């Protein structure tokens, strides 16, 4: 059965709800915001419904249903806990030509309540034709999480602008093209208005802020599911994406077909682009009013040269916003799995790169062991790093793990100790080294549990 999705104007219309329990209360919350003149008939009512009646937001009639109650109503909802009463309501409403919904009873419904996402006048309704309200609710949550919070005010401004266009420009292809162009966020972000339109119109402050702006966005460890909702939304709406070399295709595929996607990575020195040239690209594209996303692996503020890029943007007078991402250290720890902090083994975490991993810390042995060490880009030969840490005072049995392609399909984990670190087989980049007693503790726990299962068997 194919349904026709429609949006009813209920403001000022009379409506009847049979029942005043939990199910009825859910429907009341959806109905009252429409301006429906709602009457509720039920022998008993939840306190919340009684309070709504005292506030004159609805009328509660404390008695049982009579078929004559249906007369004169525009819509009727049967939400009692008695299937026979609900069936009678449906049958009598159909006989009178009144739209009726019998809650959780699809055969006795002329219409269904959809799961709705609202942003001001924007409404997105989802229906499964009564097959699975849970699926509709799940989709509603997903859409709600992805939809920009400022789209309601933006739509209101767009409506005002549209009415001005309709009143100012004659009908024709040019006006039609302009109306469609206005629906694109990047057009409406502009503070300028087309010639011939009122100069009194200005975009909302939240939209204006997107002009001449660069977003420094964390792409996470590589799994698209680990992107933040905001990061995904910005990638999908970007005009220009300047990305690191290690950002995987699965994330870049989220970009719009019209987006300009440029690889500005300098991995292993193979990319012929300088940091200053990256700065120039960001500034040049942003200065033309395009939405620019500087997409960095992991988190932008962890070994991503974000400080240099923020300074360059500030010096050029270009606004920017940092959108955090899941850094590779967290994904690698989850892959092992181990906790980076442990009140019994590690009260500190040290982040470094392969070129700056030596501590130069002259603290006592217990103190230097009381930290989980995370080394980004450790390199393929870990011999020198192992020797430096041993000379620093770390013991040879200090647990180590090398994680390659954390949170990606090719993820690999190699476990070893500091004394054997220089002998491990080279891993495929990108990789990350985690060292600390927390690594061993988690591994020991798994070994003990496996041994316990073997004894029980």
C-alpha cells in the first residue's frame, strides 16, 4: 500500500482524543503544537493531562466515550487501553467521514503519526506505515543528529528573501534559477543581495559567520563511523577540502560531487608542497567566500601543525573554527585494547612523535614508569628509540604495542617489550606505538580469563 505524505493545517480545527494515559499523552504533545482545538474524553487522566486542562490548553471531559462525541471533529485519535472501544471509535468515525487514527492498530488507521525532526518551520516526517515505529524513531534520531541546529532561523530568513524575490522579479527562468540558487547554503551565507532586492535583508548571524572562514576538521583515525557529526556535516557541505595524505578514500567520498578535493599531504616527503603553500591555499579559497575544510587525520590539534595554520589564518584576517576529532592514540588503545590511564599503573600520558620521543626527564624510576607513552609516527626501525628509553631507566620488560591502521580494515596489533622492541617486524604506515604497564595489565587479564575458562572446561 502506497501512502501519500501530507502536512495538515490543524490550527483552530476541532479534534478529539479518546484516552488519557501514557500513549495519549505522547499524542497530545504532538497535537498541541499544531494549534488543534483538542478535546480529551476519558474517565481518568494522567496528572500531566489534568494540568494541561487547568491551563486551558485542552478540554478534558471525565466520562466514557459516546459515538456522538465524534460529531463535528476534523480528526480523531483512539488511544484507550480497550481494543473494543478503539475499534468502535474507528468504525463510527469512518461512517461519519472523519480521519481517524487508532494508536498501534494499523488496520484501523486512516493516517499514521510519523517520527518528526523539527527545526523551526522545517519538518522532516518519517513513516514505516505502522510496520516498525522503532525504526522510524531510530532514523529520526540519526537525522536529528546530522541536521544543523541553525537551519530553522536560516529557513525563516530564506522565506523572507524568497517573498522579496517573488515581489521584485518577474516570472521566468531567471527567477526560478535564482530561487533554486538561494536554497544552497553557500549562496545564502553571502552578506550581499542580488541587485534590485532590498538592502534591509541580512543573513542570520550564525550563517554570516561561515563567510571567509576555514574549518580545521579532525578526520579521526580513518573509520567514517568515528567522525563527529559536525565533521561529517562540514565535509558534505564543503566547497573546498584540503586534506592530509592519510585521510582514507572512505571519508573523502562523503564530499559533495561539486567539491574541490585537494591532497596537501607531505607524507614521507613525497608531496611537493610546503606548509606556506597550504596556508596560501586556505586563505585564497576562503577569501572568495567558499566554505573551506582543512581536513586533518585524527585530531587537528595533535601533531597536525594546527598552530602554524591558525597563526597564518589569524595574520591574514581569516576566521577559523577547530572541529576536534578522535586522535589515533585513542583508536590504537581501543584496538589493543588497553586504558591509557590506570590508577594502579599509569597516572600520566605522554604524547610525542618518533623524532621527539626521548623524554630527557631525570625523574626517578618509579615516576618515569608511571606513564603511558604514545609515539605517533614512530618509524620503521625502533632500535634507537628502544635504546634511548632503556638508557633513561625504563626496564626491559616494559610492555609495548605497535598498532597499524587503527580503527581501519587493515588494523594490526603487535605486542612486545621494550627489550625486544628493536626486533619487531616493520609495520605498515600509519602506525603508532603505545608503551606502559597498562598495556601489559590488560593482556594479562585476558590471559588469566582464558586460563580460567580452560580449567573450568
